[in-house]
């Protein structure tokens, strides 16, 4: 049985750890409010932007625009968005695992795969593969639209130059405080609305043709680069909110685990103290009996 001093030191150490995890839980909860507000405010804009782009691109030929050109897929680029910091449970691990499965799937099909990693966690994990084309670290703590624009322009330029025939975006989607799921999104080439989708839209009651000024082609020239910026920024917002939610949950679970450990150690401490007291009493009684003899 461990000594009283050892058990007491363990209890003290776990109590200090519990204080740290509780403080981190409170900090993450405060940061989550701001990140969730920004994400929820941007979601309608991203949805409407996507819808407007799809409406304008209806029946347009993909060969008209560089970011819409579909070609035989020989090289695939995966844009992976994770957080810079850990201590958020399996959140980053799930994103990395999905990216790894996607990478293995394309490689099994005989396609070459390259990676663009946003966040330290993805960069640190995939660095050993030697497939990272570009990485962006130390920005997820306080990112702005210009960060997303730089990433999107880099990926788009590589696609236009023929460095990749297809781009997939993998990130953590915020569902609720208790649930964040890894998500894969087709990023490039941008797909236009086909005839079947238009027919479904017509059946749902949304009919009619739009007249654009200036021409749809000129609008698309402006919207397509903005579309890539919006999609990357939206993914970064989702990951930012998901990171704080996952860390808050992980720290709450850690605090509860510390309480359980303290309870178990207290029982061990009490047993050890009781055994020590019993031993001392036996020594006293044995000494008294020896004096009587």
C-alpha cells in the first residue's frame, strides 16, 4: 500500500490539474460564444452566395472559365483545415483520418495526391508523408478574410496552372456544442447547375429567368474567385467554432475525471491512514503487554 505522503501528493496534483481544466473550460466557453456568433452570421451569406453562383452558372459551358474547367483527374489536391492547438478531444484526429482515407482512396485509383494544410495539427501529422505542397500555420487563433483569400488564391492558381485536376476541401463542421463532424466538400472545379437540377427547382415552385446586367459571363469572372474565398473562410469559421466547442467538452470531461480520481485517491488515503493508525495501536498495545510481562 502506498504511503500517506505519496497519496496526499497525488491528490494535490490532481486537484491542481482539475483547476487548470476547469479554467480552460471557462475560457473555451467564452471564446465559443464569439466564434459561434461569427460562424452563424456568415452561414446565410455563404449559402446565398452559393445559390447565386449556381443560378448564374446554369447551362454555362465549363470551358468558359478557368475555375470551372473539368478535365481528366490525374492529380488531386486536398485542402485540410484543422486547428493550431490541441486539447480538444478527437476533433482534429477525425479530420486527419478522413483526409487520410480520402488520400488513400485516390492513390488506390492511381492518382497523385498533394496536400495543403491549414493549422498546425494537419501540418504536423502529414509532414512525414512528404506530400504537403503548402502549409498555413499560426493563423487559426485569429484569422481574417485576407487569410482565407491568400489560401484560396494559392489553391486556385495551382489548379489553373495544372498542378491539380481536382481539389477537395476537408474540415470540421459545427453541428452543435456536443457534436462536430468532419466534412468533405468538392472545391474545384466549380460545378454548374445541370438540367436535372433546374427541373427539380422548377418543380419546387421557383421558376422564371433572370436578366443580368452586366452579362452573366462578366459577373462569373468576378464571382468565381470570390466563391473560393467564401468557401475557405466559411470552413475556417466552422473549424474555429468546432475547436472551442470540442475543447470545452474535453475539458469538462477531464474535470469530471479528476473528481473521480480524487474520490478514489481519497479512499486509498483513508485506508492507508487507517492501516497506519491500526499499526501504531498494535505497537502500543504490544508494548504495554510486554511491560506487563
